[in-house]
């Protein structure tokens, strides 16, 4: 690799992938079978990487050299995991979510942005009943798990119990990062329609479980509203602390979000685009992220901030969500 600047930026991208306990020089030395001194020379651009070395590094850390060698092309490189197979699919998916949040937490000045179409999964995970329904919905309707053929949803199903531990780790990571979310009055609809559809199609073992799920959605709204009122992140049932990471909640009355997830990690930006309900592909492409963050800025300017201030607007927004929830709950009677 004959361009020192490109090589340095390529290896810096590798560094951005590492977990807190990992050292770039040690990882490069390990994957290439070199001494740490030889690894340092490559990291500083003093010794060019050859093609086999680039291939080894790219394969280990899932990074590409294309954007550094050919920056003027119109291609945008996205990375993401292939669709999951049924065996332990949710466990691996939850581990991917945890890994991404662990990466975000590496940076002291990190900030995440969410353009909401559906209620963020991080909120569902704080309420075990809602988490279990999401697991069932994903496994049955998205992952098409053969073991759920003919199975009806019931709360407390032991098949989900081991997943709650991972959820707790994810919740802790998410509440440690400053966050901006952009909601729309339609953001609750997906969760309500999933419950309604499963009920109408006979996929609940008991109507009591349906009623309880609606009650838990109400609890979720109370939690998000409390977080917005204080303008800081918190865990459900805990008193928000003034020293907690900032939380900004915007409402846009015109544009429905698409579950785009973006993050600022120090001087690095990354955008994750949602596809196929569960999956995301991400990019660190500078041009794309410049465009995306300009879009975010413009979207926030055209939205209403209802966290910290804007009590009247905040109350009106959450009351509208509760009316929608109440309408769905009444249909059970």
C-alpha cells in the first residue's frame, strides 16, 4: 500500500472498531504475526502494508480500503451482518447491539441520534413483558422460527428468560450515552398494531396478556415522558439524576422517521440505516455522514423540542399517544 496517508486513515478506522481493552498495535501485530515495533511502523505509515496484509486486516476487522484509495468514486461503503439463521439468532443479534453500544461508550463525548419510526427497542427492553412480546414477534414473523409454528404467545414463557440478562446490559449501555430522538405521533402505531394483529389472528393464549401488554405500553410512555421532563437519561423506576447524560426529545408533526440511527464518536461520525425490521447497515463515509447530519440538523430545526422545556407541547404529545393506546385497549372489551 503506497499511500502513507491512506494507510494511516485505514488503520485509524480499524482502531475505531476496537473495544476499550484492545490495543491497536497489539491487534495489528497479532493479525499480521509481527513484532509490536513492526506494527507501530505500519500504523505510523513508515512501512507500507502489502496486499496480503491489507486483506488480513480487512477480514479480521471488517473494514475496507476502497474509500481511502478511491475517495472520488460515487460508491458508498456500508457494512452489516448477513441475515441471521434461526439457531440462537436473537442471542447473536442482541450481542451485535451490545457490541455497537460498547463501541459508542468508548468515547467520552459520544452522542447518538435516533429518527424514530418505531419505539426504540431500548425502551421495550426495560419492561420484561414488552421485551418478551417483541422476542416472540421477531422470532415468529421476522425470523420464521419453525419451533413457534402453532405456538401462542404467553407471558413468562421460559424460552425468553435467558435473553433478559443481555437486555439489562444493553439498557445500561444505552442510558450512559447522550441521546437525541425525533418522534412523530405515529411512532407508537407499529407496537400497537403488532399487538392488535396478533390478538385478532388468535396468537395470544390469553386476553389477559393482551390487556397487560397495553398497560405496559402505558408504563413505557410514562417512563419516556419522565425522561423528557428532566432532560436526562435514566433507567425505568429510578429517579433521574441531574448529572446523567442529556436527553433531547423532538417531535416532528410532518415527517415520519425511518429508524435511522446515527452517532458522533469524538471526531468520527457513523450512520446506521435500518432494513428488514431487525437489521442495520452502517457507514463511516465522510460525505454520506456530512449529508446525514445536515439532514438531522435541518429536521431538528423544523421540529419542536419537548424535553427539559415545552411542558405544554410535551403534555399534548404524550396525551395524543395515550389516546391512541386507549382506543386500541378499548377494542378488547
